[in-house]
C-alpha cells in the first residue's frame, strides 16, 4: 500500500520510528496540520502509516521533544510549530565559519543597541567583571592569554552584553551562535592560535552601552567585532591560496 488520501506513505524497512518521524515532520512542514490544530490519534496515524501504535507513540514523543508538537493530558496532541528547530540547528552546523560569525555579529550589534537602552547597573558590573577576569589572564599567563581569555572570558563578556538587552529570545539564540563561533574558531585556528581579544575595544563597548546611546553602542560593537572578522578573513584567504 503506497499511502492514503492524505499523502502519508507506508514506512519502509529502515528504522520505522525514523521513517515515521520523517513523514510526520514533512506533513507538519507542508501545513497539513496548522499550528494549534490537533493531529490525528495514534490509532489513525498507525493505520495510515501501516506501523504499530508504539512506533507512532515514539515518533510523537521525539517531535514533542523537538518542540513541533505538544501533548495535553486528556485532550490529545497539538501542533506547536511547523518547523523543526533541530533541523535549523543542523543547517547552522553545516555553515562555514564566516557565515556563523556574520549571524552572530548581527545578533550582537542589535543586542548592544538594546543594551544601551535597557541595561541595569548590574549588567554593567557583570560586563566589567568579565573584562577584569580577562585582564587577569593576560597579566598572569601572557603566553596562554589568547586561548584562555578569548575562549572563556571573552564569550562570557559578549554574552553579558547581549543579555543586557533583556530579550530572552535574543539571548537564547545568541548563546547558541556564540558557542558555535567559539567551536568553529578553535577548530580553525587551534587552541594556541586564536586571535587575541583587545581589551580596549571591549571597554569602549561597555562605556558606549553605559552612555545610553544605541548608535554609539552599535558603532563600538562593530569596531570590536572587526577583530575576529579580520582574523577569519585572513585564515580563509590563506586556505584559498593553498588550494
């Protein structure tokens, strides 16, 4: 049996759960079940897909965990999102370091603008504390400053800047991209060859945010981000020259 009137195809011989997940995800992405609507029962889906109810139940559990579906006790399962966040993240992971860095820069500059308007005294203290820890690493271990200060304390600083925007959605997305950039740059440059963070440009960004001027904060943020961007461009040019 090739399928039913709703376009659901019977699962093949590969993992029944994986196949079922794929077909349900496709139907969700295709708009068969709009956001907020209830999907068919486990029994109905099992019949359409020609799989057991346990297989359907496991597939639904995975999609609930992915944030596409939500189960309500005594009511059924409903559509929360028609896009799979995990698929989006997998796409990001396949992107190049320049691509990820550009997205992070867009998020961070907007975060800096909003931080200038919404920051609290505690936000400023948190940024300056991160910079102080970074300076301590430079002073105590100059031969290791590039690796330790950039990878650890620098990310802590940038996260504090974005979180000062007090936009939970922006902060959550930024945390992912910040970690992705760190991993990509560490892999590209090596632990001991990461570009050094320049404390002065970081301090200038804090001053700009504290001034309450969003334009000044954006300008300072772009100046700061020019450092890792230039390093990445040099790396990519060197790689291209070797080909």
